[in-house]
C-alpha cells in the first residue's frame, strides 16, 4: 500500500468512526435523519455517504441504525424488504409511531443539547 492509499484509508476510517460514535449516542425512542447524523458527526453534507456506510454494517451490529431516517422522517428502506421490516419493527418497539411510511420528526427527532465551550 502506498502512503497516499494509507492516508485515504485512515481518513475513511476516521470518518466512519466519527459516524459510528455519533450514531451510538442516538437514544432509544428518538430518530435522526441521514443529513443530521452527518452534520452532528462533523462530516458536513454527507447524507448519501452516511446511508451507504450504514448499509454496509454487519448484520450483528449493536449500532442503532434503525433510528436513522430519510429527510422529513421518511423511512427509506422498502416496505416488505427484510431490513425495512426490521427497521419498522424496531422503531415500533421503541414506541415510535409510523404513519404513511414516515415518523413524526417534531415528536421523535433527536436534538442533542448543544454544549458551549
């Protein structure tokens, strides 16, 4: 591996780690959008990258991937797909209601407390 490949790989690992650490903080019964998660993790406007990265998580991950939704609370995983059905079941078990394939972001959205220096 060349030095630039190693740097690219470590930069990607740093981004993934920031994403995973932020996702791990989303509390039960709360949801966050792909874009909001990217911003909270310090990754800017990387909603699509977040979605792609989460789709590659191992099946036995302990991260609460099911709490991440599309813009406006839309569930992006298709109805009837194994992962989509699992996401809906997990959200309902946490007391989150789903109506027309959406979650009420006003009610269930995660708003981490801003800490000022």
